[in-house]
C-alpha cells in the first residue's frame, strides 16, 4: 500500500500506540492515587487523623452517614434532612448502586473499605476514558493527554468524590461535538449536568461559536438533547421523592461560604448563604457576558476549549464554595485550550500546596482547634494556598484570553489547523461578529 491509504493506516497505528501509552500512564497515576489514601485504607477514615494524613474521602464518609451502609437508596431513605444525599441525581444513583454491590451488612470497616475501593476503581475507569477522549479530541497533539494522565490535581482528588463521572461526560461531549454529533454531545452534556452542574456551561461555549458561525440549529439540537437527557435521569426522582431530590439545589443555594472561596474574605459583611449565592451568581453572569463578547468580537473565532475553560474557571473563581476536586474540571479543558507543560506543572504545584493547606485547616476544624493549637501557621498556609490557587487560575485565564486575541500565539493553531473541537463549524466563515472584530 502506498499513498494516502498507507499514511492513514500508519497514523491510526500511531494513535493506538499513543493511547496504550497514555492508558499505562493513567494506571501509574491511579496507583499513586490509591497510595495517597493508603493510611486511611489501613487505619480507617476517622476523626481529624484522616485529614492530617490527607486521605479523607466522601466515598468512605458518606457510606455510613447517608444510609448507604444500610442499602437505603438515595432519595428514598427517610432519614433527617441533614442526612439526605446532597448530590445531583446521577451521582446519587452511582453512590446507591455501588452500595448495593457491597456484600454483608452494617457500617463495618471492611464494608467501608470495599465501598471505597469499588468507587475508586470506577473513578479510575472514568479517568482513563477522559484521557483517551482528550487524546482523540486533540488530534495531532494527542500526546498532550499525558498531562491529564499524570496530573497531580487528579491523582490527589480522584478518590475524594464522584466528580470524575461528570468530567468524563463533559469530555466525551466535547469529543462528540468535534466528531459532528451534536445530538450525542447534547445527551452527554445532559448526563454530565445530572451528575454535576458544570458540564452545562459547555453549552455557553457552543452558543457563542454557533451564533458566530451562523449554525444556531446545531446549538438548539444539542441543547434539546441535553434537556431531554437531564429530564430522563431526574424526572423519576422529582415525581417520587421531590424533597430529597431537591436537597442538592436547596442546599447549594442556602449553604454558607465554604473552603477556599474568595467570599471567605467578605463574611464580615453579615451576608448569609442565599445572599452570597445571589452575589456570586450575578458576577458569574457578568463574567459569562464578557466571555461571550470576547468570543464574538475576537479577530478569529475562538476555539471551543478556550471558551469552555474561561467559563468554567470563572465559575470556580466566583462560586461561594470550592472543593479540592474542582481542579479536575479544569485540567482537561486546559490541556485542550493551552497545552504548555511548564505552565501546567507550575499550576499543579500550586494546587498541591493549596490541597495540603485545605486538609490541614480541615484537621484543625474537625479537632476543635487541637491540631496546630497556639500557632497561626495553619491559617497562614491556608490563606496563602487560597491566594496562590486563585492567582494562578486568573493567570491561566489571562493567557487564554491573550491566545484568543492574538491567534498567532495559539500553540494548537501553530500548525495551521483551525479548531480540533469545531465539528461542523470547522473552517466555516463567520456569519455574525461584533464591531470590534470587524474593526481589526
């Protein structure tokens, strides 16, 4: 065989080779992730010590406190409101189904460990899917997915919560969009939103790009599919267990400012959780409007990953709650938006520092002040971690905005390609731009 056919087959072989290498790297990352929780796997998840040893996990914690150990399916537990499963429907289903798979009865250490290990294994599977999806979505930059496979931010937080399920759906949705499958992309966004809110924000990037390219039909197709998928997952619980199902939404609105939120600096104002929700949501809406303006006024149509990264990063920065695993939301988007190793490693080093500071502060709170008593060191480290984490995310946003405003600097487009995630919009001329783009 010669010519284009041979070249294509060689490229496919190379891709398969890269994918296997990436999966091997992900396996290494998964082993490191499990080792990071080994103290708790051996000694149990108890008191402040699990925080001091940096191995806390919602898998283990919620197994005994949300009725999962008694095989009470989420939303149908009959437990008090404070013990309700404050998670979106799809993650609650995952938590409930995996609890039924654990043999035995009661909240024993053996069953707790088995529940943790099972959910960790499933999360690692989601991680592997994310890595492969990023590799294919990146096209000729598939090796950039190594950042996702070995990201310290994922290694340290992959078994903290079920967020990798949402990350998987969101990443697969972008790949489906790139493969010109708006219906599939919409379904995956809907499933992702049924697991965590943030995959919904991908539709914001799709809206801007479709509006600019004059392909609004594709946006409405994806949005309709997303709504349908979300309803399929949620309506059964809405109709049969509305109060427990809605707990996630009421809890999110009412809860007070939490770990690592910028709003910790404003708690002196006396605002309650609802007030901070209103302020943070309003600022997020303004940020989204600014990102939309950027997308519609840039000299060249931005890439989907760039807009998605900016939207999700704005939410992370402005939200009144920040959990350490939220960094996983941003990692695949960064790799697809601005794959630069040196910058990535600096960011991850800062996130590791911030992650450690969070757990030290958490240990002090859980211990009633016994940990670190008489010294302000933990508070200083915690404050420095928050500041460094937020400053680095802002820095990355500034760099992505710079790439959008100056496309010649975009490393993904350096080989002359358009947007690997553009799908049906690739190389399509603009149908609508704002005056700033026309003036350049």
